[in-house]
C-alpha cells in the first residue's frame, strides 16, 4: 500500500450526502489534510451527511481515535474549524479495525449518482 494520502470526494446533493474516501497512510500528521477536505465538503450544503471512508487506507490508531472523536462530537478540531460548524460525520473504518464507537462502521458502502470533486 502506498504511503501517500489520496483523497476523493463523491457528492450527492439530492440525497444530502458526501463521501470523502481516503487511500494510503492516514497518520496523526496527514489527518490534518483530510480534515481540510472534510471541512470544504461540509460547507457545500447545510446539513450534509459526510461519510469519511478510510476502509481502504492504513490508519494509525491515534488518527482513528481522532476521526471517531469528530464523529461523536459532530465537530472538526478547532485548529481546522475555529468556528466549530456542525459536521455530521460517519467513519467507515478499515476492516481490520473493529468499530469501537457509535458512528464508526466496519465496511464501505457504495454511492450512486456521485460526482467527483477536486479537493
């Protein structure tokens, strides 16, 4: 697996959902870039449900804990979003990580009628 972080955003405005899919290596450092993409996606439409799919990535435990905390609090870290906008996040964890908290799901879901956006 490649260590470089690759992120793809799939958006379905009709259903009010966006998927931010990450591949590569998600570390406590690289997760900051992922948060920036999630923040941009979150501001596309009010009330958007965001699915952060890291099921095809290698995720360090510290990074997974941060994602789960964001899912529980419905906010991105203050350093990324100082205004603390509401952010409805669900996390799709890698299959080798058991879902430890609500809002974390072990398997990826398919998205139809999705449009890819440049991050």
